[in-house]
C-alpha cells in the first residue's frame, strides 16, 4: 500500500509541475522571436513540435539564397491540417513593403525567382500534381511588410497578407500573418517553451 501511495504521489508531482502549451504561469516563456503565425481558411496555422526520432522537430525552417542573402524562404510545417506553407521573399533591402506576385504549379519549383507564397497539402506527398489542395498567391492582392531587417545578423520581422487561389477549383481565400525570425537564436532542435 505504501508503494502505491508513493507511485501516486510521484505521478501527481510530475503532472502538476509539467509545462504545457496553455501554461500561462511561466513568466520566462515569451513568444517574441522565431515564430510564424497565419490565418487561412478559418484556421490559425503555426509551426509545431513533431513527434518522432529526429532530434530537430520544430517545423519552422528558414533559408536564404546562397547567391543572394537578401532572398529568404520561410517553410512552415503545419500539423493539422497536414500542410506546408512556403513563402519566398526576394530582394529585401531593408524595412518596407514588398509586393506579392502570382505563383503557379507550372513554375514549381519557383524558389527565389520572385516574392510569392504557396501552400501544399502534405497528405498527398511532395508531388504537387497529386494534391488537389494547392494554393498559390495572386499578384496585386497583397504584400509582405518588413518592419525590422538586419541581413548580417539574420533578423527578419514582418507581416503579410494576400489572396490565394486554388489550383483545384479556382476558389480564392485570404491569408494573413506575421513572423519574427532571428537566425542567431533559431534552433529547430530545441522545443520552444510555448509548444
């Protein structure tokens, strides 16, 4: 009986001290950098901490063009629904507005050729021709607003909005969001405190 009480006491202690995503009691946990959030089709889309054996599980992946460090890509894996957002921002030269251009499946992989956004349903794999849920940005419907930029330190902060169109049925949906990236502190192998 004492052994059972000890197990229950230890279990209670572990549960009561565990930090969860909804734990508002941790004053040290502030979501102030290395995050991405977007509103699309009535859903809030954010990177998550995926399960599995890989040590690097935070699905906020940031890249820069090796030929031009002022071209950025933000790739965000979303758990539910299982989609991937790809946002390319070309020729950032400081704080300002960067118009979003039209993307198309026939251009994939577009990479760093222009500022655009596309969303792929990952449940169909990485072949965009198999997915009926691809969305691409429409030109002249929005922009990326860069509010803080330091190309040497790898700091990129801003917001975006535009209209996306479906390659399946032409349906149009709005997307908007914000991001705060600091490459000197981004570690996709370290779980953010808010997840």
